[in-house]
C-alpha cells in the first residue's frame, strides 16, 4: 500500500470507536435458503474489559463491532451476524511498544465463511488471538502482514519504485499462490494485494483492469477496497462512462467498479469535487447505487454548511473552571482565522498520541486547536488533570448527553475519536473529518488552508 492508504487504514483500525447500530433484520432477508444463516464471533474476555473488530458486512462499507465484558469475572462475549456473502473479513488493530520501546502497530486479520462460521478468540492483554487456529485464517494474516512488511522495507530503503521491489512482489505473489492453492478467499486476497502494489508503482499496468474484468467474485475485504480505491484514483477521469454498462461488460465488473467509485468519491479529498461529476452521474445509473441510494448519496455528498453552522452554534461546552460557554464566544475572544476542533478522551490512546504529535509540530499561526473532551461526567476531574498535563490551551468538556451536543455529533456522524473538524472564524465548515496528525497530509493541508474549499 502507498503511505496515504496505509495511514487511512491504520487510523481507522485504531480509532476509539463508538458503537454503530446496523439493521441486522433487514439484511437477513437476502440470505440464501440452505446455507447457514449466521456467523458467530466469541471472545473470551477479562473482567471489565472491552475491544472490537472492524467488520466488512457489505463489500463497500465496514462497521465497528464492539465487545464489552461488564462483569467482575472472565466471560465469553458472543456476537452473531448474518452470512450474506461467500466470505467476510474482520480486522483488529492496536498500538503497542516493542523491545526497543518503539511505537508499533499490531494488526490481526480474520476470515469467516460457510466453512469457518464460528470464530473463537481471546483478549490477551490488549491483543486478540485465536483460541482455535484455523489454517485459512493464519494464511490470511500472513498475506496481509507480508505485503505490508515488504512495502515498509522498501519504503525505508527508498526503493519503493525500483525493479527490486517489483521482483520481491512477484516472488511474494508466487509464494502465496502456491500456499493458498487457488482456494478463495486467500487466493483472491493475495492477488488483490499484489495488483494493488503493482498499480501504485505503475498506474497504467493493464493487469488490474484484466483482473477486474475477469473476476466473478465480490468480497467483503480491505484488500478489495484498497485495490478498487486506487484503480479509481488512477482512472476516474479517463474511463469511458457512456459505454460502462452491463450491455458491454459483465455484471460483476460493473458492480466492482461501482464499489470502487463509491469508495473513491466518499474520500474526504474527493467528496463534492466537481471534476468527478461524470463519475457521480455514472454511479447513479448502476444497480449498486439504486439498491442503497439514500446511504450512498449521503456518504459522497458534502454536509450542508448552513445546517452545520446551526448545529455548531447550539452546542454547549464547559471550561476547566466549570463555567459553561459557547463556541462562538471562544472564537470571538481568540484572534485566529481558522480552528481545528479536536474531539478526544482521556481513555483514548490514539487521541493522546495525536495531541502529543501536534504539540511537537510547528503549527501554522493562523490555525488554533480547540480541544473537546468527550469523557463521561464521572471522569471530569481526570480530564482536568490530563488536559493540563498535555498543555492544551483552548480546552473544554463536551457533554454528549446534552441534546444539542448529541444532535451535532449525529449530524457529523461522529462514531469514533479522535475526530478533527476544521472550521473558519465564521464557523463555516471546511472539513468535517480532517486528517489525523499522524497522516502525511495533516500539516501540509493546514499550511495551505487558505486554498481549502468550504463545504
């Protein structure tokens, strides 16, 4: 993966998620008769612990499935999901430290299908591990890790676009082709990760298009999402949309392209960009769009700025001295053209890493950070101590139980933290989900903020 996509995926995996509800009953209607109708995920957990998995229940969107053990004893927490497709990918990620005290990312990749519908895991410290190790899942984890490690190695050696990188990719691809023995989903995951790396080195490589055109499988996986995202990144303005239909192409190919268009158009740098109007108009003609048009339209369309300002004006916050205030009052007292609102909590490790990262940066003088803690009321004192320790200047407590605050977070669909919202001094929305400090574009985008478009 290129660095941009690696960071996107890592940040998604390691956000402190809020549980997102999905309509399981409506999804069950499409289950084929004769197949097992549900997937069981069980996690053995220590007392008062919580964790979660990012699950691809559909081929184009993932959601966070949270597991909580609220008891004082070791417990097995079980979740069931409908089996709608041939296979599902689940991801787990956490930050940790190695023996050299280096900050590292730990990933786990799990696959479930009709052959392996019961996934049994245990929470060992902060990492999910198998109770029963299944060969297919072990290979899945190895495939993802091997491609990631290979890219990291060449990236560090500055040989990422060299012939040696291509040769290493070819060798890795052959190895996993043999190991997976043409068995899906691992053979497909291997091929998609391989071709995704190839197209990043050579965007004009025709093997990606050939693979998509000859594919007869739609997966629910990060490998497919990454491949399709980057394919559209390279080809969105070049595709012949007028002839891109099921009369000239297979239904699977059109469905895959529609998934790729959706993933590409919902990305924050592309959302609402007029140069992709042809892509949007084509997407609306597909069966993929028509099946879930309300959801898809919402994801690829920028927020209404007027509604955003109305919601933002009504939120209520409390300063470190327990004095209630409004965001408009804070901005009026602070002489800056732009503001980055940082939603965080004391219990969220990625949030704290983000704060420390920003503290070490040379931030643009025309941008000020406003910190909104979403800690529970019982943890307000903990917040006060932590915010002083982190030297946050404009720092406030954001009570999510207040109706106006709740309506605002629902409007911007805040399902995880840290969350960064970029506005100007007039409270116009610039970006509802700005880059994280760990991402390469974070500082460069802030320094070029005068050229940012308003939604």
